[in-house]
C-alpha cells in the first residue's frame, strides 16, 4: 500500500500523511534552504492566486466563464468591527440562548486536532473532526466576546497537507483578532509542527515525542505474495504514470512512478522548508526549546494554570473552557456574522466514488453518484442560488459514475457559476468531477490530476487447483465469459478486448479533460498519462486556475455571480447529511453489531471494483495504513481469499 511516511524515534507512533503515493528510492535534488531564527514567528501568506494560462482547444467548454477577468484573492477570514446595532443584537441573543448553548464569559476554546479530519460537515451524533467546523470555530471565536483565546492540542494527524494548510491559514488569521492562540504538542512530526508553528506560543511536555527527521515515500508490492497463494492479477492501467493497481500487479516501482513521486515529495518537502525551517534530525525536546522551535517545556496542567492567570481567573479552581463539540453548535448568526442576502450553494463530495450505494455503504462512506446527481439537479433547477461551490476531497473510483457526475456538473455550470474547490485530493475521478467547473481552486499541496484509468481482475486457477475447488460456466457469445471466468487465463482475443475497453475509457477521460480545460488533445496528453500533480504544479500547467482554500473559492464565486466582495452571502450546505442509526450508535461509543470498521471498509472497496476505475493509488487499502505491516498482509490475503473463494 502506498503511504507517505515520516521517520520517527522508537517510542513515537507513526501517523500517515495521506499522500496515497509510494516510495522513491532515488535521491531527489537538494532544495534551497532558508534558516529562520524562530519558526513561531514565520510570516505566512494567507492565500495565493495563480491563474493558469488559457489554451486554445478545438471545442469551447459547455459553460465558458469570463476567463480573461483576473481572479480575486482572499484570506481565510477577516475580523471586522460590528456596528452598535449588531453588537446589541448579539448581546440579546446570548442572553436568551438555551443553557446547553451558553458559553461563559472569559472562556477559552479548546480543540484537539488528532487523527482523521473529514471535509464533510458532521452531525451532532457523528464522531471525529470536521474541517469546515474547525475553520468556522476559529472565525466564530475571533468575534465572540465570550472567548478569550484558543488552546490547541496538536497530536498525530491522518489528514493530507491540503487540510493542514487550510487549518494553518485560519490559525494565522485568528491571531489578527488580538486574541491568543496557544499550542500544545506532546507528540508530533513535520505535519504536526507545520500547524503548531503558526500558534503564537507552543508548549510541549518534557517527555514529548517530537521527531523532525524529514520525509520519505514508500510503497509495498503484493504480486509475489499473491502468486504464492495462487492468485494472478490481470491489471490494465492506462497511462505511464498511473500507479493504481501497481501494488497488486507489480513487484517493484516503475521509473515513471519514481519520477512522479519524487516531484511530489520535492513539493511537500520544499513547502515545509520554506514555511517552517530547514533544521532536520531534531528529536530532543530540550533542543527544540533551546533553538526556539517551542516556547517552553510545560505539562498540560501548567499551561492551563498559566492561561487561567492570563484571563484573570486566579480565584477559580479550573480554567473556564468550551470544547470543540459544544462550540461547533454555536451559530454564526448568534455572533452577528451570519450571512444574508444572496445564497451560494455548497456541494461537498468526499471519499471514493461509486455509482450506486452498496449493501455495505453508510451515508458518509463516500461519493454515491446517483445521490449527488439528485442534489446537483436540485440546485440547477432552483433560481435562488446565485453560484455553487463544489468542494471535492476524492481520489476517484468508478469511471462511469465520474463521467455521469461530470455531465451533470457541466449542465449546472451552464445555468450558474460553479467553482470547484479541492481539499487534500481531487485526483483521477475526483479531478474528472472538478474539471467540469469553469474555475478550479486547489491548495498548493493538493494531490490532483491522475488523468488515467485502471481495470483488473484476478485469475484464480492455481488457487482453485490448490484447494481442489471446481467451477464450470455455460455461456453463449464470444466474450460472455470475459468477466465471469476466473478459473482460467484470458484468451488472446479476450485480453485484447479487455485492454481496448480500458484504452477507450482513458481516451474519453483525456479528451473531455482537454475540452473542459480548453486545450488540444495533444496538450492534455502531456499532462495526463495518469500523472498525479501537486496543486502548484497543476496550476502552472493549466489544470488548476487558482491556489487557495475555501475562502478563495468563495471570493471567485462572488465575482462570477456579480456579488460585491464586501457583501455578505449565505452559504447553503446541500450535502449536509442526516444522522443514521449506525452513526448515532457510533457517536455514543459503540460499534454497530461488533462489525470491525477496518474489515468492513476493505470489503466495501473490494466489492466496488467492478468495471473501469478512475482512481488514484492507495484507495483499496487506505484503511489499513495504521496497522502493522504483517497485520495488513494477513488481512489483505484473508479478504481476497474470502471474497473470491
């Protein structure tokens, strides 16, 4: 399985960097390093705008926007002084708020950033963190007169660098409110420190596990293991850089994949050096303090005592706090910063792409095309929405489902402005969706592109012979057994048809990408071939129009809808899910019917692999990332043999 890893000291538990890419054995060019006296005082640009060059294609896009108009830039948020009337209304709303929604004056907002961070809104019963709710909490706390500051616990993260950049941008903008933001990092590596260094102050316990060793990418290959158990993978991947399926079909990394992953690693590593520092090999927390990487070595209770003194609560037994979960329930309108006037729809699409819901799916298990298409049509048929932001965090999936959504998004863009905003990843099928929008916004380190397809099947002849399993098929038609027969190798004519179907799907994907981005097919072919690009590299090649986060997409949506930038709008979340019974039980702390989340996730992905896939490497096995290698291998072989046996 492909993972981006940070080398750690022995006691430290590695967290995946969610790059979903594989290892690079060759060394990469030495990058220019910038030495900074104190990473805690590094200035950061809130957003960057990079307008890709418009290329002339043979066919104009279905919904051509004003490509010549310069795209605006925007910070995460700006703190503005509220009028006296608004301030009075805020005080009244706070007085009449129900007890369970009240926040005591002088409270400190506490948030623990750890593990997975979803790009979807969470219901009150859902567990885990939500990126839009984290970002909204920063903005609300900046305005809320009851909040004195923010205390962030930063621990190993399983999100990608796109989400990390979005959160860091909000930390930087929150500090402009004049309130304090204090970080506490007991365990961390490069990504965790990338966030923590944006805090005005950063503390760690004397026994903290902090390892800044540098970044590596690695990939494991299972072809040899599968052969030993009698499983022969037949993989058709179209595109020299398309690495999806490599862990099943190859025993080593191709030169093209090494080139691609090396460029991605250079981008991630270079951005870290430019933003934070060039110091490497740090593992002693005392040295971090001496060199100014952290403010001081204090335990959590000592930091809480310090904050209690800072906010004037010395006479209190404990610091007044409000946690992430409760504060997420505070409405922006309560604080006088709710939107008004024109409506802009927000459609969120996160996870692996399938066409229909499988029996193992839950409402938050990925992008189900038939459901998303209904929401897209609802927005298209309504006159109340002035623009649409399509927020994508997906590595791809079913190629047919991706194409059906592409068509619906194109039709939507023909009726009103549509801006695609990419999070951690919008690659392969995820990019298929995004390219339907006239304007695409990505983070600098968003993983995108991967314009290619993969399809495959398992030949189980040797496995069947080994376990004395017999299978017979009666068929009519020359190619009737193409997908059904797994007890024998493909005939030459079947193998030819198998390859042609994948080639046809690739040509369709590439040609529509060329049309959508106003390029010739030959131009697009240079950037396709299944290659994954970082957001900044994609922008320089015309695959992305602007660099930034959600606020950048909102500014462009206002521009295209002819709404003044200083005018408030109301964002309407179209994809907001209702809580399901499994989510409610999970949120309470139970495990529905004792079904293991990891096994269920693997089964769901395996059963979705029907037909041609437009997906980026690492999706089938992404839920195994944090398991020891031998357990991953055991579970993988077990599930394959269970499914096909």
